[in-house]
C-alpha cells in the first residue's frame, strides 16, 4: 500500500496523468505527502462531494491531528464536508527522516503548502478549503497567512485556542495562573495545588527562558484540573481510542513526541511572534476560545482578533472549555464551524 502511494506521488510530481479519485458522501482516504525528508500522513474523512474541505492543523509540536477525528465531528461536520487530518513532520503517524535540519517553522509552512497543493490536485482546484488551527498550529497558520499569496489558497481561517505570539503567550499564562490561583485560594479551593504555582510565578516575572516557558505550560495544563466548570480531557484514553481506530502505530506516536522536544527547535519557537504581521490577514476568520484556557489565555485570542484586517470576522467564547474547546465544547465548536463554512464556501 505504501509503495503504491509512493508511486502515485512520483507520477504526480513528474506531471503524468492524475490519480483517479472517487467522490462520495462517506469516504475514509489515507495517503502520504512526501516533502524534505518527511512522509506525512493525511486522512480525509466525510463528504467529498460538496467540495468543501476542513483541514486541521494540530497542536504540539509532535502530537497528532487524529485526536480531533472524533465520532461527534464525524456526525456533525463530516456529513456535510470533508474533514482533513494532517500529521505534521515528526508528529503522530508521520514517517521519514528524523532530521533536525528540517525541523523548523519555515519548513512546516512549506509542508502545509505542499499538503494543500496535493489536496487540490487530488480533489480539484475548485475545492473550498478552510483551516482549523489549534494551539501550536496557530503559529504555523499565522506564519502561513502572512506570507505573500498564501491566503489565496484558502477560503477562511478558524482559530481555536491558537498561539501566534509565544513571548506574549507566556506572559499571559503567568498572569492568568497568578490571578486565578489567588482567587481560588481565597475561596479555599485546591490551596495545596495553587500555592506552588503562585510561588513559581512570583519568582519568575518575565523574559522567560525555554525552561521557564515549559514549566508555565506544565502548570497551565494542571490548572485546568482545578476549575470545576471545565470538562476534563483524558489524553491517554484518546490515544488508545483513536490510535487504534485509525490504525496509527503507537511507537510512531511516542518517538515523534519525544523528538519534538528537540532543544534547538523549541528555543527558536519560544521567541516566535507574528502579532506585528497580522494586519495582512484579510480572509474571513472565526476565532473560538475557551474561557478557562491557561495554555493560550483569552487575551491572546483577543490580540489576534484585534490585529487582523479581516472585515468578516467573529469571536466566540466557550464558558465550559479550557485549552481543548474542540473536545470540551464540541457542540458549540461544530455549530460555529458549520455556520462559518456554509457561509463562506
């Protein structure tokens, strides 16, 4: 199967006859996109007849888009549109060389452009393509959307708890941990859990190193467990459920996740920011955010929303979500995405 896919790809880049693609209301199509030493797994689910495609750009680095491929999304989005789950290089079930030289934001943007190009080659240049970006995926999308001619490749952008400015992100995470922790302690809630978090934030006021940034992220994940309004997300159960359902080798998930901790790569990311470039964004934009997101706090989404030049834009806050609104408030997510795609397709 892999060999056949590779041969099809060779035919594609050599300008030979297109691979025949069947269109249907319920498809499940897996293929690999090869680029710069990486072989990136792509899953297309749902309805390809309508020619509207929703491409998920996952968080991480090093995680997977397949955890967004839930039964709920399949029922309430996949029946109307094609949902596309792309595993970035050195992430999820993607394969290829573990090559630090090609593990950088510039290359990931080139990978995204290649994935979009392959989707349009397979399903037609006239497909309406929308990006759904989450967490680290927001950084890739911010870079992509502010480059010349890239916005012409998509119909719209859906930013779900995405990060476009890591230094600002760290500052806002620290502020939210402090303010929430102080309030929780005053209410005598989880005092023993919040005290070390507050102590750390007080002793690390800014200009964060990579190690400090990673510790703040760790605390932000823990903090969600101390908020009663948030629906908890069990990462282990998601891995077991969807890795098995989508035939993803667990060994690949583990190795890619470990390699994503590459020191040079993460040091580069820790200083990345696109706030000053966001005025270039003019396509329709939907921003969806969790009220209790400590990892990418609400003011980060507001900064993104306020800086883009799009005249067609909408900001929606989930009162029941932390950093994973796609899983924690799935009805609101699907309702908003459905309305957005149906309007701008």
